[in-house]
């Protein structure tokens, strides 16, 4: 039954009243001070149960996927329930997709303390334990969480009433919620007797106005945790950085007008003696213009040239000189020249 608890009081003047104090009214987890959004309503009997407990529906926004005309055809009490809610001051919306509701014209700029989805269901298109049906249900709930997570006020909660036995437990609501940075803060037993006048409906097929067995059910309460968003986004960003790093190792670095880094790359025991600047003239002065590229020859020089082109920033003129020297070495052939000992020592310092 509806309960009244001695909690914080509010002034009716806030709602345009005479200024007399009005007691806050509660029914289970919901207060007359909460701004409440109900999603996927059938005959709107749950919304009316809350409104009757509060003796007002001015804090309630109730929505359905069906249009008003479809509701009247599917549920014999829908029209009367909607009429009562309207008299009590409720906001009533129809043809609202729970997975896209934050883009709805009447909801886009609103925030709520409680968002309630009673027994979400994607329809009857096969057995409940079939992988296809479970996937359809999970897609519905995941889309709802994604949309609702951006519609909460500070300390707001999303409540999902749901069966807890197999195959419904296979939906794994907690995991679906985590994809939208929502965390489960509490899970309590759901008892339909706590909501006088509420009648759960199948909502689809020839028996759409008939109730379905609830069995063991619970109210899952979720809250938004913004830190979860930062953590989940950091991982793919880290992966993409690694991919870019691998990419740059295999591509030529574009020429820059100013040098930005130092080249200090040890290659198989060779001392890192080359520093930033235009080094190719000094390299070839050491080696001599006609040295024979044997063991330390063509492959070694081309390796040094390639590494320096990748790692060292140079001026435009220096790049032209580097490309000229690179072409010179690439076209070199083994000569009959035997380098002297000082020359070999110079090559070892590359």
C-alpha cells in the first residue's frame, strides 16, 4: 500500500499554492518530491497507482510506445486511466521509443530523479529462452540505458522491474547498464501488492490485455557513474595510439622547417654519437667519396640514412642534399678500393 513517511517537507508555494506546508508522500521507492518518468507504459495503471498515492500527478511524466488510439484498442482501461492522470496533472506522451527518448522533442531538455521501466520486453517472436529472443530483449534494455543515462538529475536513479529466474536472468542487466556508465546500487524484491491498482499486461499479441505471471521479480536500481565513462574510453584510445605508433615506424616522416628532436639510436652495438643537425656532409667526409661498400658498405650506410631520415628533423635544403646522397649510395657498386683503418673506425661510429 501507499505509505507516508516523515521526511523532508516542501512548501506548496513552490507549486503555486497558498504557502501552507504540505507533507511529502511516499509509495515504496518513490516520493511526491521526485520528478518521475515512466517508460513503456501499457494501460498506465502503474502511473495512476503512483499518482493516487501522491494525490497528485504533477511530478509524473508517463509515456508509451503505442499511440493513444492503439492504446484504447489494446487495453480496455487505458482511456479511463489516462483521463484520471490528466485530471491529476500528469504529463502524458505517446509514441515514445525508450531507446531514443532523450531525443524526443518533449523530453530532450528534461531531467528526472527517477526513470522507471516496468518489465521491458521486445515482443513475442519465439521462445523466451531462444538466443534470438534474448538478444532482442538485451538490445532493447541496452538502448534504454543508453538513452536514460543522460536524463538523470544529480543522484537520480534508473529503476527496472524485471524477472530474476532463467531465462530472464540471462539478460544480465548489470552488464548492460555498465555499457552506459551505470552501476547497480541496490536490488530489492518487487511485490505487485505494493502498488494498488497496478495491473501488469502482456502488451502484445491477441492477449495483450492479459496479465503475465511475475514469479520472482526485483527492482534493479542504477545510478550514473561518470568515472566509468573515462575508464572505458581510455582503453580504446590507448589501443589506437599503439596502432599509430606502429604505422609511423613504417612510413616516411614529412619534412619540417625546424628541427624538433635529437637522433640517438644505438644500432647493434654502435655508439650513439650522431646528434641533431645536417650530418650527411660530415658522414661522407669520413667515409670518402669512393669507399668500397663491403661488410660495412652499402647496407650499413643505407640503414643509417634511413634511420636518420625517419628520426631527425631537417631543413628543406638539407633534405635535398640527403636525398642526393641517398641516391648516390643506392647506385654505388663494389669498388676495388680498400678503406684504410681510420676510415673503418669512422664507419664504426655511424
